[in-house]
C-alpha cells in the first residue's frame, strides 16, 4: 500500500532535485550562451560554433525537461495517478539521455580547446592586415581585454609570439590599465614594455593587465561545473525513475485491492 508519507517523500525529492537541477541547467546554458554571443561569436568557425550551440541547447532543453518532468511527477504522486507517474519515469529517462549526450559532447569537444584554438587564430590575425579576419580579430581582442581585464590567451607574453607582431609596442593598447598609477598617457602604456623587460612582472603590472583571457573568461562563463553537476544528478534521476516505478507498482496493487473489495 502506498502511504501519504511515501508520496510526500517523492514530491519533496522531486522538487529538490528536479526543479533545482532544471534551473541550474537553464541558468548555466544561458550564461554560456551569453558569453559566447558577447565575446566569441565573430571568431568561431562554423564547426566550433555548431558544437558550442548544440551543447548549450542540450543543457537548456534538459533543464526545461527536468522542470516539466518534476512538475508532472509531483502532480502524479499528489493525485495518486499511476499513469502520470509512468509517464514521469519515461520522460525522466529521455532527460537523462539528453544530459548525458551534452556531457559526451563536452568531453569530445572540450570548451577550453575550442576557445583556445579560436583565440590563437585571432591573436595571429591581429597584426595581419592581409587576413580576411583582421577586423574581427582586432574587434575581438580590443573588446575582450579591457572588459575582462586580461591580456593574451594564457598571459600577456603571448603577444610577443603573435604573427607579424611589431618589435616595439607588440602588446595591444587594449591591455592597458585605465589607472593613474603612472604619469604617462594610458593609451601609450605598451611602449614601455619591450622584450628586454617583458619578464619583469612587477614593472609590467604597473601598465597592463597580466592575467590571461582564457582563464578570466571561463571563470565567468564556464559550463564545466554544470556538466559535472549533470553527472552527479544522473544518479538521483535513476533513483527517481526507480522510485516512480515503485509507486506505480504500489498504486496498481492498491487499485486491484480496491477493485476486488468492490466486486
């Protein structure tokens, strides 16, 4: 016999792990999409853009499915409707497949590698006036670096190895700190940094940002934690499916018992 306590336990667990997890997936996907559209949209190639969008969309729709399924399961348990609970178990299984597919894509198409490759291409096109991506590269770095308060991919020294970088002022002015720590014009701060003093972090830090942009970006927009959360949630989803099946079996037994008493 299915007791009210069992129903309330199912509803509570479903609310905690279903609704909350759904909101995490949706929030993570929207945050990731915001970061991509704000910074990387112009420098990703077709395949990279597709992989990123597919993965983000999978997490987004997984969140939608989880919230919808959680509501369905809670209503089914509250009303004692075994058909709704059966549907809940089925849809939860589909949701589990969706999020595992998203995690698989994340493993096969690592977000860091995609971003690093795109940034490396763009960095090497920054000084290449003949490149068809020159304008996009300049716009990307000159927008990313001051907004994220960073310089280069891993750090500011990356600009020394940029293709066709000038011997003097090879670090873009968009790396300059908008401060009054020095008496010189902020827009000309990079002329003080040469190959001779490039490794002098104390000196360089007075004029420009020194942290790499890839680390700063993923600090704000990484979806890796959402993927780890998806793996963690998979165990609870399996438990939810099993729990729903147990409730269905119990409700079916209760129905048959009641039917036999009536007859």
